[in-house]
C-alpha cells in the first residue's frame, strides 16, 4: 500500500473526526462502559479544530482517502523538558494497518516536534489497537500511564476485618500523612515519578469528593480518594457518569490483608449512591504494587506511551 504523508489541513478535519469515532466505536465494542458521547463526530471535530488552530499535525493518505492522522499539543514543561502530547482523540489510524501508518506519520511529525524544542514525546492510544501499540514500542516508546474502567459492582472481599469510614476535617492530619506517604512512595524505586502535592482539605470538606480511611483496630492503615472524573486522565473516561479514584495508599505492614479491597468496595458503594455508572483509575505501570491491584479489578481502555529524546 502506498502511503502519502502531508500536513494536516482544515479540509481534513471531517475525515479525521470520522476515523476517531470509528476507532472509538470499535473500542466500545470491547469496553461498553465507555461513554457514548465520543462516538459523535461533531464532538471530536470541535476538539480537533481547536487543537489544529494552535498546533501542527500530519495526515496519512492512500490515494485520496485519509487513513490516519497525528497531532499533538506542546507542553512547556513535562518532567523537566519541553514536550508534546497527542491525546487519544488527536491521533488515529485504520486498524488493519495501524502500525505502518503510525510509523510513517511519526517519521514526519517527529522532525517538526524536535524542531520546536520538544524532546519528550507522549501519545495516548486506545487499548484495543495492539498493532499500533507494538509499532510505537518499536519506535522507542515505553508505557508511561494506563487508564482503566470498571462497573460499580462490589469486588470479592478477602483478608482480615477492616473498618472503613469517611474522613472529615478533623482527620486533616491523618489524611495529610497518607498523602505524604504516597508522595514518598511515588519517588521510590522502581517508580521515580514525582507528583505535585495537592491540598487534601477539599477532600475533607466538599460533599462531591470523598476520602476514605481504613482501620485495623484504632490504627489508620490506608486511604482512598474518589470523586468526579479526573480531568488529567484520558479524555474518553471524562463524563458526568464517571467517578475517578485519585489517590490510594496502604501502609506496608498492612498490605495483603484486604485493606485496599475494602477501601475500593466502599468507594464503589459511594459512587453508586451518588448516581455514577462507572469507575475509572489512572496509574503509572512502573508502580508495581498499584499495577497488580488495579489490573485485578479494572480493564485498561487507554495507554499513554512516551519517548524521551536526548
């Protein structure tokens, strides 16, 4: 197949949006919990038009037919470098030959990204496109983040009896201590991924946010935060029906005793009570303990891959 790579123009927008929606519809066949609204070409068209006004992109053509496109937004600083990020709605390729199409497009657009001083390249992909994921791996990209979904049914409880209660403002010190412990964990090996510390107070005061504490006896041994869809996660989970888990940690001595499972079940019950229809979590795969837990209870819907160019 002959593939021609050209700059993304305004007259490509409609075909690009249709391709995203087709790919997303296929992904919803695998993960029906995903929100329906991203199957609407008008939704994607508006997002792409806004992106293209500020940032360049390329399209792949076979004859006159658009079979792929890639665009990305520039980030002034990500992990200490000027970077570029292509969300899962800002790239797509015909699934039957997605690996080759992505390879051809990246060969073109990577030169443009580096020319603007962007040396971290990040791309999010739908989890069902194994050929595309393999192709990006062969281009030097490694897995940097995972977005996963599940329904709100309870998971099987294991381990010891765990008491769970919702934290209030009187629990500020305990909640702050867990946030700090999570921060230390995220910079430990093999993760080495620092996160900006966020204010825990809203999680103790606002009814739409919930922070749960787990106790063995009188000792708080774990916590979990849940609230509306995480705006920093992949776009396809962002919906009024999505509740996101935005933090969780269990003290080392209490692990493997059902603490995290009990916290998750209480968080899912709260989400049901609030009228949500699905639960999302995003995590770094190098966080081995978290990966083992989330992969037991959630299904990946998106992968973010990253390449850092010297």
